C-alpha cells in the first residue's frame, strides 16, 4: 500500500512539473511574441519614416506652431516651431532605437569575449580583468556615463562609445562566472583530453552553453540604455539639434506641459512602448532559459 501510494505521489509530482513547464513555455512564447511585435513595428515605422510621414522633421512652420492633434496634415499636432510631431517622433525612433542597438551589441560582444577568455584562462588574465571590472563598478553607472558624454561631447558616436566603455564590464563579469562554472564540466574536460584547440572549445562548446544569459541580460540592459539616451536628450547632451530625439522633444515641451499636452505625451508614450517591448523580450528569454 505504501509503495503504490509513493508511486502515485511521484506520478502526480511529475505530471504537475510537466504542466508547469508547458504553462511557463506558453507564457514565455507570449511575452516574446508581443515584445518582438512591438519592437518590430517601431523599427519598421522608423525605417519607413519618410513614407509614413513625408514632412521634413526639422523644417519650421511658425504660422502653424502648436497646432493640436487632428489638425489637417498633422495627426499628432505640431510643436512650438511648427514642426510635425509625428514626423519628429518617427525620425527620433530611428535615432534612439538604432543607437540603442549599437550601444547593446558592442558591450555584449566585447564583454562576453573578454569574460570568456578570463574565466577560461584564469591566472594573471583573470586577475587583471577582475580588477578592471571592480574599478568600474566602484562608480555610479549613470554618473559615470553622463561624465563621459560631457567630456567627449554630445553626438551619436559619443553615446555608443560611453555606453560601451562602461557596460562591457557587466557582460565580462557574467561571462567569466559562467565560464568558470562550465570549464570543470565533463564535456569540457573530454574536449581537452581529445586534443581540441582552445579556440574551438570556447567557441563551439562553452560559449554556446552560456550565451543565453548574456543575451537575456542585454535585452534588459537595452531598456536602461533607451532611458539613458532619453535622459541625455533631456539634459542637452544627446543627439545635437535640430535632429529629433525623444528626450529632446520632451525637454522642448517643458514650457507647454499644462497647455499643450501632446508635445510631451506622445514622445513619452513612444519611450514607454519601447521599454515595454524590450522588457517583454527579456522576460520571455529569461523564462525560456529557466525552463531549460
């Protein structure tokens, strides 16, 4: 009786675990699909900005300044200089989203490469990398980023360089910890015994087993980078005017917050949508990785 009861409990536990995994997988797929759809639509709209809204994003039209949403030819209204808000939002998306892509990919590639080598080699290489990582982490990240942009000057290349100089250490530390765990696994020891070169062991064996976590972290980091780009634009350290930028649009709308709401609301909604899409992608990837 006790044996059958134990088997029954084991079967119920196994069924419950399978059910939980299926539900988690469906939730991950849903998050990924919604997040990818949001970001995909935003990137497509940014690429087709000239088709969707053929107006010039920097051309001023003072007689039509501060036109409300729904005005003929200006579905989202105009700003204080008569520039079309929809057009500027689309071109700002092209700037902000693609700067974010570059500011995520470069630190990801550099950090994972450095962390993988440090974690696998150990010794002096590992100590040097760990020391550099600890030094960078000793400073508040946002303060360090703003200081770098202030020193280097505003501009798209400056933003990408500043984010790369600060953010790669996070990926390096994560990759190092993962590689140190993996290098003692049986499959790595077997690859060493079989005489495989180090480059092949790292690239085809270790890296493929750890890359999911850095990629998931990169999606979460992209949300912070979008907010950082927006903050720089708001502070006047972002994309130089008159090029449109979500943060700059919100900064320009400050005198009109209470009287002309659309000047800040629509760029703010775009920032929220980008953050939501990237967060859903990160959440979906995290759930998939945890299920495995």
